[in-house]
C-alpha cells in the first residue's frame, strides 16, 4: 500500500516541565455533597457537578487553590486547584468541574478563550497531562470532564499560538472534523478488515496540523509565514514505507500511530453525532456498530472499541428496551415487595443476605453487562434476564424471611404491611408491575451511561493523541563516524558539517557542527525538531575555511533516519569492484510477516470440495491464485506455506549469493534464482536492490549496507528487504534480513 498522507502532520509539543516562580495560594473551600445535593458553586469561583451516580451518601468536597506559577519570560502562568472528595480518587462517572480564567492575561488582540487550557497533575510523575475540557467563553470558565480527582490547572498563555502548541482541546477537533470524512475513514477501516488506511492517516494529519492548531501555533510563535507550506513539502511522504528519508521501522510506526489516531477520532466524531441527533440513519448506525466490533478484536484499539460498542448498545438497544418498558402496564405493587427490592438491606442480620440496589448500583450493573456483551442482541437479552432475576428474588424467600422484611419495613416508619399469599399468576403480575416501575426509574440511567461511554471514547482519543505526541518528541542520537584505517590520520578532522536540505525556518546553527578527528561528531534532536528542520536527508562536509552557505561540499553522504540511534559512516566504503563476487556464507532471515485479517481468515478456512488439490478457501477468494499454483507445485498447500512463514521468524537460512557487475556501480544480484537489479553508492556504501517477478506477482526491494570487516581483509553486505507475493501489499508482505561476507584476499 502506498502510504501517502494527504495533509501534512505534526508540529506537536509535549508540555514537559514548566519551571516558574510561585505566586500566592488561597484558602480551601469546602462543601458537603450527597446523592440529593450533587453540585455546588464555591466562593473561590469553582463549581463542581458530580451527577446522580457518583455518591452513595454524604461526602466532603474540598477545593484548595495552589500557589500561582508564572514564567514571564516564556509568557505563561498556571492557576491550579487541588480537588478532594472524601477518600475517593477514581470515580464511577465523569464529573464536571468549572474553573474561572483570567481574561486580562493574554496580549492585546488575542482571544482570551484561545489563550487558556486545562491539564491535570499526574500524582506519580509530577507532570502536567492533558484532560478533557471545553472553554465557555461567555462565562469565562474552563469546563473539565474527569473520572478521577487530582490537581487541575488553568494554563494561561500570552498568545494563542503557545496554547495551541501545548494544550490539547479535543472538542475543538470535533467541531472541525467533517462528518462525511469521518464516515469515509470508518468505511475504509471496516472494508479493510482493520487494516491501516490513507483516510485515517489523512484525518490524523489534519488534526495535528489544522483543528488543534499545533502547526499554526509553532508558526505563529516563530513569527514565520509560509511555515506550513515549507513543512508540507518536507514530510509529505514520511509515513510511506518507501520513503527515502526514514527507515522502514520508523515510517511504519508513524503510519500505525497516525492510523490509530485517525480511526479513534472518526469513531468519537460519529459517537458525538449519535448523542446529539434524535434520529441517526441506518447506514451510520450499522457502520458505527461494525467499527466498534472490529476494534474489539485488536488489542491496540480494544479500549475505544469497548466504549464505542457500549455507546451503540445503550443509545440504540438498551434505550429502546427501556422505552418499551415504559409502555408496560403498571399494576399496584405490594409495598413489602417494593420495599425489599428498593430499600431493604440485610446487613448484620442472620439468614439470607440481601442489599437492595440503588440507581447507582443499577447503573454499574448495566455498564458491566454491556462491556461483557458487546453484541447488542446479547446485551439486550442479558439485561432482560438480570431484571427478571432480580425481580423474582423476593418470591423465593421463606415465610420467616418475609416476616423479617415486614418487621424492618415497619421499623422504618413505612406503616403496617402484610405479605400477600399470592398465586403464581398473581406473582407474575406483581413482577410485571415492578419491572414496569424499574424500567421507568432506570430510563434516565441509560442516558447517563451513553454519555459515560462517549466520554470514555474521548479519553481513548486523548491517549492516542498523546501517543503521537510522544512519538514525535522522542530523542534521536545521531552519530557521525569516520572510517579511519589503522595507523592513519583522520581525513576529515576540522571539516565543517551540516544537515541538508534545511527548511527556511530551521535554525542552521543547530544543524551544523565540526568533525573532531577520531571522535567524529555526535548530536541529539527530537523527531519533531527534525521534521520542523525540513527532514534533511544528507550530511554535507566542507573543508576548513569554506563557507557552507556558498561553497560546494567536499563530501555529501545520504542517510535514512532511524530511532533511537542513527549512525552515518564516512570514508572507507568499499568500491563496487570489491563487492563483486560470491558470498558463500550468505544467510536470509525472516524478521516479520504481515498477513491481513481478511486474508488470514481465508487462509485458515478448510479446503473446499470445489478446490483442486489441497487449495484453501471455499468462496473463490483464493482459488484463482492457489488452484494454479497447487497444480504447478504438486498439491503443495499455498495457505500452509504462507501461514507457516510466521514460524520461521528469526531463523537464519543458508542463502549463498553472487553479485555481478553490468556497468559502473550497477549490477545483478540473484536471490532464490530470481535476478535483482542493484545500484551502488560508493560514497555512502548503500547498495539498493530491486527485483520483480511477474509470474508470481512478487517483488523484493530494500537497501544493503556495504563495509569492510575489522582488518579490511574482506567486505560485508547486510540489510533489510521487503518481499510481496501473490497478494497486494495491503494483505501480505514479508520483511527479510540478508547478510553475507567475502574475502578480498586473492
């Protein structure tokens, strides 16, 4: 699959530690909250709303303002509040915090609503991390949604660009994502059986460069125009496996992380549409359900797949079930029976054990059922079964146990009560009446759970975005090593070096240095910094005294960026003539095998009677390929061969090869009797390999690095090749490592 990202990604910055001077703190404000009083507006301007299903009894809330942190040089300040709710830290629902912000802190001409954002302090690491929030510009407040309590900070910045570069507001994303584009992303995901795709990568790129303003923020802070255009030209193909700048593993990692981000963003967008729209069309519902079920089968996306399936189930299956329950006839319910189901607790009493469920308890039961039954039919059946079971418990008690319930009811000032001597038909009627009442009581609970599931999906999106941030903020060590023969001096000592080409916005001094004899040179940079510098792909060396701005380099060496270390060797690469010859100790090792879920399912199907020989598959998906091959190779099962490749990962196989010369720095390198064309760059020591076999619809390509052995008595070739065969690359490919050496002695 040609992985070309449609809109450029990324200029994302992790916030990191912000050191600043402290300001004055404030006193703690407190209030007592309960299931009946779930919200409060405090005197310090902070408001808290817990919702109906967090507390089981009265609990003390304290909100303590922390000392203000301010860094005038960098233009930001943090006003933080520490929230405590009894001894609770992890909550069963997402609660809402409202914190006022200072509208006068930002510079003139800046929008105060775009100069503020929220984060929470990770108690373990001490770092500020992203949290779900919105800005209420009319009220000058930040609205924070969280399912845990900690210290939450309002971050004020002097200008919008700084906020955009350091604070993630996913609700801005949802406003910017086009619903149709989100649908196309999910269709590609479902149609591909979970395979990575260009729609998802493109959507992620837009999120990183557009809606959240990361790219605009960096450009604004740098005071540069045309920054996006410059950066677009340098990293458009970053996530392409065939990128000339990034090695295969780095490009593949970038593509996978972008795809995860894009798929989650699309699902969360459609989820928000479902919650805000009274009626969603059948195509959208079906696609959303298929997306959720597919995501559940992948470890990397199971968390948001579970949230998505839960939202679908509650919004369109469980809610319908409870709406039907509202229409049930509600006969008069026996008082003792209702008291037992809704209020009675048998704690510290002998006999049977029973705790009547509160609405909070029922809410958790419904969540647990949905998470254990992601299929809507199973979830609906499980809910009905649990409600029926719960409603029948009272009628399984002995008469003595029923008398205990009556006694406790009378002690609770519920008045006198009697237990009906009911027939089975009467019991059925009483159960039906109670279920009707329960459906009515629980209907608002289902709406709460729908919102809760959407919040969980939003939190999963935030996690995916932070993964991408961490990816682009990883540090790369770049080493330049000169190959110096024993007893000889450095050829490039004192030479100036520079990465090239650099973008107009790159600080050239940061991408320049000097070779230091035997020590070579070394530097560190982040992947983000590398991208912002224009993704330079070669290293240029200039003679001492030459001007890198105007003089031609003495040497230019190409390289592919890899993480966490990239090493470039200069000088001493073998000539092509030295490489020509036989590599009798050659080995080939499978390092990884990719088989898409769609192809794997077909390969694992039992042989069909319609297939010739032992051909796998039964629906014609593989027949056109495997039947012909099976006949040619005497019944060899191609499915077994392909699936068996995974068992060979890491096993080195003898594979002698011979390199022959056909022209200056070009030649032929046959592998498994299939000739491959090679082109050699004696400056970098890179041998590019490419082979195509039309008969088997196969190809193999990659790069081998050439070098001398320790005493220069021989040469070595080593590198990674990518092989496709029979099927499109989106369904199947194999990564191979080729190694070999030959003596230079006559």
